C-alpha cells in the first residue's frame, strides 16, 4: 500500500501531517463552545395574538379560527394545533421534517397580514415566531435591595439594570417576574360621576386629550429660527387632579371631583420569592445561535459590574438557577469517562499485546485520532455537548481496531523471519483492504442516521458524525503511524517468565487458553453430529425469540428519553378559579414552609400568579403558583428526584385540602410535563370532552399513571352580559360604545402616559375598587347616550353569573381535548400501551371521534421508525461492503447472522438492569452492527489459516487458490 510505503520511507511527512492535525485539533477545541444537547430546529411556527378582555370562546371564534384558515394552506404542514385562552390565542403550526422554517415563517406572516382587517379592532397585532428550546430561560437571578422599596427597586431594574443585561452579547430577552411596577391610577367614583351627569367616556376623553405635546410651527427672522412647541403633558399629579373635565352651565368639574388620582403601583398579579424571601426574579433567554455557556459567563461578569455600579442603592444579585452548571457538570463527567476509557483500553492492550512497546504503538492512534476529530467537529459547526462527547467516549474502543489488525499482521510477517521494515510494508499492504472494510463498516452504520431527518436524527447527528470522523482518522493512523513505528521500534516478544510482568502475562494467557478451550469444546460438541447442529440452531432460535418476548411481556419498556436525575423538580399548585392572588400567595407560603422542613431541599424559587408550562403562562393566572425545588446532590440522597417528587405530591395533598398539586421533575429538555398525551378530536367540544373524560377514568386505573388530567378545564367563573339589541338601539346606544365603556370601567385604559423625567408610566383610567366588587356593579354601570340621558346596563341587558372553559383547543381545525398524564415507576411506553389497549378498538367510541398520540409517544413512534429505517439501511450497506471484501454474495450472510444473536444479550441485560428501549439503547444496538467487522475479520482469518493448512498438505483447494 502506497501510504504505508511513504510512511516507512519518509517518516518526516507523517510527523508533519499529524503535528498539523494535532495543533489544528487543539486550536479547534479551544474555539468550541459547550452545550447540553445539540441545537436542532423544531420546525414549528407559533402565532400569538392578544385580545384584551375576551373570553376563550370569543377568542376562538373571532381570532383563532380566522388565523387557522389563513395559515392552513401553508406548504409542508404536518399539523396545526390551536389554544384559545382568556385574552390570548396561540396557534402552533408543526412542519414536516426537512421543511424550511424560515420560509414558512415569512409565508405565514404574509397570510396573517392579509386577514388583519377581519380581526376585531381592539386585537393586538399577531406575533409570529419560530418555536425553539432557546425560548426557555438559561439563567434566573434573584435581585433585592436593603435601601429601596419595592416600587423604587422595580423602577430601577426596569429602566436601568434590565437594559444592561439586554445588551450582553448573546442575550435575546430579559424578563422580570415579581415586583411592583409604577402606575398612575385614575380611580373613578361611579356615584359622583352619576351625580355630575358624566360618563366614563367623558373622563377618558378629557384625560387623554389633555396630555399632548404639539409642534405648532416656528418663528423665523433673517438670522435665526426658533420652533414653537405647545407643551401639554402633565407635569405633576396635582396638575392632573385639577384637570377640568367638564364645564356645564358655568360650573367647572375637575378630575378630583369624580376620581382619585394616585401615583402608585400596578395591581399585583405575580409574586416572586427565593427561599421564602420576597424578591424580583430576572430571567435571561439567549439568542438561538448563541452559546449558553459563553452567555452565562458574560452575564456573570455583568452581575459583578452592576453590583459595583449600584452599590449606593444596595443592589444584591444572586444567581439562583443556571442551566449551564448542569451542562458543564455533564461535560466534565463525559470527559472523565473518556479518559477512563483510554486508560482501560491501554490496560487491555498491554494484556493482549504482551509488551509496553506494542501497546504504545497501538495506543498512539487514540489521542491522535481524538484530537484531530475536533477539527471536523469545529468545521461542521458542532459544539461540545452530551452527544458529541459521548461519541468520542464510545469510539475509543473502535479507534484501536484498525491499529491492532495492522500490528498483528506485521508481527506475523516478522515471525516469518522478515526484517522490521519489510514486515511493516508487507503486513500493512496485505491487510490494507480488510482494514479499510472494517472502517467502512463503522462509517456505513452511522452514516444513515446522520443523513436522515426528524427529531431523533437531529439529536443523534452530532454523535454519528463524530464517530465517523474519529474512525476515519484512526484508519489514516493505522496506515501511516503504525507501519512507521513498527518499522523502527517493532520487536518480537518471547515470554519466558523472566520477570514478574512476564509471569503475570503468562498467567493471563493461561486463563485465556482455558477460556478458548472451553469455547472450542462447546463448538466441537455442537458440530459433532447433524442432530446436535439442528439442536444448536433450534435452541438458539428459541433463545432469540424468548429474548424479544421480554419486550412483549413488559419486562423491557419503551420510552423516548430515559429519565435523568438533575436534582430539581417543580411543585405546581392550582386553587379554585375565583381565588385572589392574596389567597394563592398565602397558600403558597404555607407550602414553602412545609417543603423547607425536608432535609433534601436546598433552595426554592417561587412564582405566584404563573406557571412555567404552556403558552398560557404568558398571561397572569392568579389562582396558580409554582415552586422550583432544588435538592441536594444525588449522592447525598437515598431516593431519586422523581420518587421524592411523587412522595412530596402525596404528602401535600394530604396536608392541604382544596388545592390541586402537580409535581414535574426537570430533565434533559426542561420540566418533564406529561409524557403521555392523547389528543381526542370530535365534531364539537362537548363530544370531545365527554370522550376524553371517559378514557381519562381508564387511564387513572393504570399502574404508573399519576396526575392524569384533561388539558381543558371548566368552571372558570364569568359574568355574562347578554345585550338586547332592540332596547339598546331605542335608548340611543350602540354596541361599540357600550363595549368600550365596559372595558375601560372594569379592565382599565392605559393609552395615556405620564412622563416623569426621561421615562413614561401608564395612566390607568377605570372604576375604583369599590365599584368593581360584585355583579351589581356591572348591572348598575351608567352609560350616557347622545341626548345626554343616563342609562343603566340592566335596562337593556341581562347580567348573570355563569362559568365557562378557561381553555379551548383545536387540532387541524377540529375541536380537541388532550388527556395528559405523568408516569412514575414504569416506562412511558408500557403505561401508554396498556391504557390504549382498553379503548382504541372499543365499541364505546362515538362516531366521528379520533385518537392521536402527542408528546413523548408521538416522538417515540417517529424516533423508533427513523432508527428502524437507519438500522435496515446500515445492515444493507454493511452487507454490500462485505460483498466487496469477500468477493461473494453468500459469505456475508454468515457474518450478518451474528447481528440478531447479539440482541439476545442486549435484551437480557436491559431486563436485568430495569432499563428501557429508548433512543440511546437503540443507538447502542445499531453500534453492534459495526462490530460485525470483527466477525468478518475472523472469517477472513479462518480462510487464510485453512488455505495455509491445505497448502502444506498439498490439497486441491490450495492449488486452486494458488492458480487464481
């Protein structure tokens, strides 16, 4: 082989080549960033639209359905899911694998723009975004001050400190949770308003129209020019209070006569605490192309600078949650495993190659191949993450394959009496095609996964490409470094037991010989008679089938991702829908005190008024709260995080009645929220809800299912106003003015801004708290018609209490309800399959109802399908490589028969260790296919030995081979 010849004759070229590769690898390593998992596109476009004050039903009818129709004609759409919350519509368009999400985003924007005129006038402009895991915060900081009150602290953070963090390189968004934002409130007293014969609209118009600046022209002479500006903005709260809002019959009515004007804070909707202490949480979200670890490092430097600059204000910033800590910790563990693997391989090489010299010649290919691989990782735009580092760890054992085969063949030629140089050349040349085939088998096993599409392929692609690059570099090393070192330093070793090392090696060889004789004895027994051969095949087949039956009988479960213990979980609480934020906060405080008594709890991050799951959390939900619980290291705990979370939920439900609790361990990709998700669609919401409720009761009886629930929820209290249009028209009113007045009265109007220095604050015009307490306040709301007459709402409308759903969902334009459940103690696939078997083919299924998997089960079906296709492609490609190796279409089947037999050990080990079939265990099975190269090597060695034996005995077989 030419490479071997050049390496032996001109070793300087080899030294220069691998010096460049080593230096390039070291440089590339320094340029690589750290991530937890590889970046991948989710191929999802989200469309969020805010419709202030609208009920879920109104949001669905007026906004959601119209946008659904508009984006339904997009290309490469896999599914369209929509959720209509109170005041919020969210539509998620899932694209097919391989679709261009940027093109789809632009196309969706054009289609949404085309129907903007059809949406209600007071709807905010729809916001379109690509959904990404980068939308989750990577850091959470607790900010407090011992010198500022809550209003001053929030104002400082909002106006001064938040922009500083927003300017950090790589930061996409900074969110503040908790605190009290400054607001100018105009609280109208309805009785006084009625007494003066005014309406809410009169007050609103007067306040807004009197808060304007006008550029009115300019003064100009021959030498200079001055602009004229009418300054009409409010300069103080007193000036605003003294505003004349009406002058009837010579009597001036000022704003203070009908309303109280206060410089105060917005109504509390969200509360944040850290370890039971009030705080304001600052959450950092990174840009999609930014590296999380680099952003975290930059933010930490910014924290130090901010604390120094605002030392006078007593600002204290503490990082309470940093996801990159887990990323670096995981990377350190994998790197440790990498070095451990190298050491273990070195020990094995020393035992089997009988000398430090031989082991060194083989081992030199490992660091060279690994370091050079960093060049490929950098050029491919990859990062150091769990998958790329895992690929480097697992490929260590493969990197010495080529080197061992070449070295063994070189030593065989040395045993023939050849010189080191001649043996190195002949040995490398003779075995060159076989070694290339061994490497190609590894490449063709992993290449199909790297070239496929889908979520699983996106996650595993960096793993596969890393293995391929490292293996190709090991092939290069085996044809260059191994022949060169063997030609210079190769030496035959004859073990005589002269020292303790040789005695140990001879003892080890004795054990290997005994094992070999034992295996040979089994083989001889199996092949001795025809009956035994048939028995061997039958027993092997039975064992193979039995191993796969372990899956069928539930000894081996299935899931998309294996559970990961990060030592964190969420405790989510939900009170009755009519609960106030004060009541929710008090219950949450009591729960915090109870959790603090647990010895495994280290830190708690609390948010009252929102939960981190779902898009609806963007809106305040004052009856919900959440505590992120951070536990001690798993080495210091007796139980895993999911077990502690499940027990905690049970204890909390016993202690606190009237509160719905959920717990969600935080895993590899965030909180593990309901891996089981079944979407039930029907012709109407009532049918879908009824059927979803029926199968929900079945799910609750399945062992392992916890927190089973429906995605929609009824019982959200609302005051329903039914207008009598004829009466309203006869009283001189119209629906637009009535709606605007009611919205201002009970929700407030913040169109006006109050300028204080260089910043502006909302002016909120609404009824006072005393006029917004009961249904009677709604009935008695006063309207003024064009004739100046005052009309009560109850005169032309029926006002009564009712309840309605807090969320309406649709799937592909059909009403839908999701059945959700978490799983503890069993694989997700086992619980889902046991549950679905009870209703999938049931006669109780109503006409027009359909079931569709979502969540982990949907990913599992797609992922296993992708890996299954990759597995078949790998087997076919391996077969073709071996056809070229053996020059036969039959012999490769002998080698490929070892693949299913390897699954026996896989299934047994998975069952014994209580592990599941997931994308990582499937990847391990695919890796087994790469080891058929050793079966091929044994087959080729068997043919060679048979040929040498028959050549020495003068048989016809050897003469036929000799003659070609």
